[in-house]
């Protein structure tokens, strides 16, 4: 028998004994068992009330259970010069000193003190970006500021672009608002490469050969 039902079962037992005594005519035993039954019943109610109060106080002390929140991955700050799929990026809040040699595109948002060499790719100086050094590339777009020598097949100076120095180009475009101060030089045209191996220059036939062919 469990403890929590002991007082209640005792109350029922004493009440049954009181009924038996009443039927037997023993009034003293009847009142005694009835009193014991009421006492056991009251004790049972009191114990239950104490348990409920104890549980409530324990819940208040312990408080709410801790909830495990999912962990959010912390992304690390990108480095100053990053190589992503062949692209080099200089962030806007970065000042980088040194030369850059890249086989991919280069985007400058911040400040670069040094040379950039990306002969087969695009270099773009973004608005607010600044380069102090020489720039060599296939295509150059300037929306920031460059101080130095620039050599590129295609050079475009945008509305907010400023170039001070020397330009070597094959195609040059300066949009309204763009500024250029210095010397500009047109680069020589690139000689077309012939992919046919062993192709010889066609020679002009000799007049004597033509006469002989006519006779035949």
C-alpha cells in the first residue's frame, strides 16, 4: 500500500468499524471509531495539501527549465585581400600596401599603395577606391582614383573617376564627370596570329610560266 493512500484507507477502516459498533449497540466504540475515522480523513487531506504546496514552492525555486537554443554559426570576417574564383577584392575599410599579381579580376573598394598586374583580366577601381601605383590589365574601369601609370587594351573613366599619370591604351572612353590629367599614348595594334602551321605566302606566277601554260 502506498503512503499517500494510507491515511485515507485508515479513515475508511475506522468508519467501517464505527458502523459495526453502531449495529452492535456499543455506543462508546462507535463514537471512538467515528472520531478516529474523521481524524484519519483530515490527516489525509492535510498531507495532500502539504504535498501540493511543496511542489509549487519547488517549481518557483527551480524556475523555468533551460531551453537549448540552436547554435548559430559564427562567420569569420573576410581577409583584406581574398581570392574567390579568381577574383581579388580589397574591402572598402582596408588600406593595403604591396604589389598584387593576379590571374583573375581585381576589385578595389579601399586604398592600395602598390602596383596591380592582371594582364588578362579586368581591374575595376570602385567609387571611393584609390590606387597609388602602376596598373596593367586587359580592361580597366575607373570610378575611383588612380595616381600612376595605366596600361590596358580598354580604359573607361566613369563619372566619378580620376586618373593622374600616364595612360597607355587601345580604346579610351571618358564619361561626363570623369577626370584625366597627364599623358595618353595609343598602344600599337596587336598583330593577328595565324593558327595554320606551315602556311606560306602565295607567290605571283612568273610571266614565262603563264605563256607556257597557255601553249599547253
